[in-house]
C-alpha cells in the first residue's frame, strides 16, 4: 500500500540545511495498523506530512499503491490525496456550526455529491463508529471522544485506502484513548483500510500491529506485534 525509498528532507537555507529525515525506507502492507513512534524533533510529523502529500521530499520516492507520487505536479498530488487518503487530527478540526453528520459528509460535498446521497452514507459511518444517536448534534454538544469519532467517520467517508492519524488520542483522557485505539484497530481489520498513526506514546504504539520508531530523522527500530 505504502512504500518509501530513501526519503530525505531538510529545512533551512541551501548553504546550511538542517536535515530532518535521513534516508527513510519502509513498506506498509494493505490493512495494517502501523504506529510511527518518536519523541518531539524525531521527524515523525515531517514524515507524516510527506506520506500525506502535504509536503515533498528533497530526495527519494513515495509510492501509494501502484502510484509513484510526482510532487512536481500539484494537480496530480491533490487528486491522489483526495482519492486515496483520509486524515484524523489531534484537534478534531470539526466545523462548529455543522452537525455531526454534516461534518462527516464534508469531503463528499467537496466532490460535488448531492445532499440526498451524502446524508445516508454519513449516518451509516456514524453508526459504524458508535455515534449514530448523536448525528444531529453540534461539536459543542459532544465530548472529546465523540468528536474524534466524528473525525474518524469523516476520514472514512471517501473510501480511502490509507488513513493518517496525527496524535489522534492527544486530546483525550487515558480511558477514552484506549477506546479510540480499539476502534481504530477494529476498523482497520473489518474494513481492510491501512492506518498509519503518529504518536509519542509507546504504550499506545505497542497496541498497533507494527511500530516504526524514529530518532533524529532515522528509523532505529521496526517491530511487528507478536
């Protein structure tokens, strides 16, 4: 599903670049739930942005499925991002004036799909994440865990092959964090969707099928759960 080959990224001026990613290579199979683990400054957020086609590498190659990403073409990059990827963020990023189902349906609105087709699919996904009974509530009427479930349903509605989750439990208490992890793992298995989660929390990373650990822009461990 996802392959990186010798990906490098640096910031700063050309005369004095600051390397952030140093020859990152790995593959992630379809339907797996993988954690990218590392402390602040390890390069994991930069790596997630490159996988999510929000930033481009200085060197190396990114492949999504059978698609070698050409970062020089903004139009093609945007098309792949829209067709293949879903995103879940720590801060939920829900629109406060839209009801839960309307937030879930937003990606379909952007694709020009009529409301009559958007609403049933949004309601079905809210049911799948255990929040069908709150479909008509605003984000301000939901708990943090419920907001993250709405965000997850929104990430799924475009039928992505890969979901990228950026510290998805960072705004949740410990009990709700474990519930969210169980939900992510269950959805990965039942829907055969690949999930890549960035986290600094080793306990959460160890609940994934696999964890790739970064330090100073390099992979220092790649562990598959037994």
